[in-house]
């Protein structure tokens, strides 16, 4: 029976991959820093991923080591060392490593302007120079080191705007919260046209399965079958919740405006192409994430459930800002 060890395994990606591997005959171990709440159908070990000795012990002889939480060059160096004893190594990177022809990245878009990417972005698109200052630079450093040092087949996965149950950074909450609170009008920046590529955890699990069928190393964008606009995302979430609201498009404004700004709001498309076959569209994969969000936040402060959402400006969840946006000249109801 093949064995898999998933670092950061109790999060949204680890659970989705475990659910895909186990029915195919894999013995799965999830590793995390703390004991998860409730029981899991897979073996779980409490382990600090910075404890290389503990990681080496758990990883010895596994057929797949998947790291969902590699953060910087230290982790890449650790993985390259541990990989001597594993069959295949897979690392979650990010589409944020891409930069445009002027070197602009997502991390610096507020200061330098939003990148002008080709549509779609392939795995051959230019990436940011590895470094330590920004998230994108750190992910790029991980990729470069692993490509140079890994001694087993390596798969690097570049998802974008991940969605799935158990997320601590669930972008869908932007719409879900407003619908739960009965907001009748929801303003959307850039007329709701923004496209910021979505990636379900189901798609990531499919990409892992796809990679396992190959004996070679791979760099893979991971995407949903489509790249829905913000307005389409809103309508999909409304349908999943059986609730409705009027979507109101706002006239274009400078990037970084708070009025109608969602977690997907960008002035130009960021759409990825992927070599992974047979993915599903956003509308067919997001419902479990919505159901989990509603259940997980019931009778709880949503910031306890979604602590990473504090990365967004507080005004993004301020209805006074919504009301101001709805009063903007040129705000208009979007056709359904």
C-alpha cells in the first residue's frame, strides 16, 4: 500500500488530497502543529514542521511527501534534505510568483500598479527574482531551490485564490457575510468584471493525482475549469445559499480603492492556463465551501474562524463603506 505524508495536512488542501488518495488505496498521514478538533478518518501526528528530525522520521520511505505550508528558503532546504528518503515530493507554491514584462507582481501592485499579464498565464511566464522580502519572492526562492536540489521527482503546484472547506482565508466570506446579514444591494468595483483565477481544493487534489501518474518532475498551474468574474462568483454564491441581492457595478477607479473591493477585485484579468485535465468549473466546486462557512461561523465571531481574513482592509467588511459605494455617481444595477 503506498503511503503519503501531508505537512499542514489538517487544512483545506491536506484534507482534500487525503480524501482523493485514500479511496485509491493510499495510507495517509496528516501532520500538523496542533491536535485537530474532532476525529479525523486518517492518521494524524502532532509535529512542528521546523523539527527536521521529526519530519525525517515520519517521511522515511513514504511514496509521496506533500508540503502545504512551505514558507521560505529554510523549508526548501529542509525538504531537499528529507526528499532523499521519499518517492515523490510535491510543494504548494502560488501563482503570485508570476510577474509581468516590467517586473510587477501582485505583492507590489499597490505601489507599482497592477501587473499586465498575458491572458492566460502559462507555466512559462516570467517569475519574480527569488528573495526574502515578499511572499512572492519567498515562494520563488522555494521553487528555485527545490528545482536545483530535489533528488526525487518533484511537483510544484501554483494555485490561485484557493477555495474549499476548512479554509482560514475564505474569500467567499465577503459575499456570504453580506447575504447572511440580509444586505439587499452589494456594490462591486470595476463593474463586477474582475477575473482573478479561482482554484478549488478539489482541483489541487486532482493535480496531485495527475502528477502521481508521471515519473517526471512538473511545474503545474492549478485552476478551476473557468475563471469567473466577481459578478459570476456573487451569483454562484447566492444560488448556493438560496438568497438574493442586487449586484451593483461601480465605475472603474484606481487600483486599491476600497469601494466595492472584493478579494477578487483587480483592474485587469489574472487568468491561468493549466496542463491538468478535466477540472470542474467554480460553480460546481464551491458549494461545500459555502456550507462549511455557514456552519463554522454560526454563533461564533467570524474572525475566530477566519483569522487570515484580517489581511484585508477592515473597510472591506464595513457596511458604511458599502453604502458610500452605492451612492457613487455611475453605480448601476448589473443585469442578472
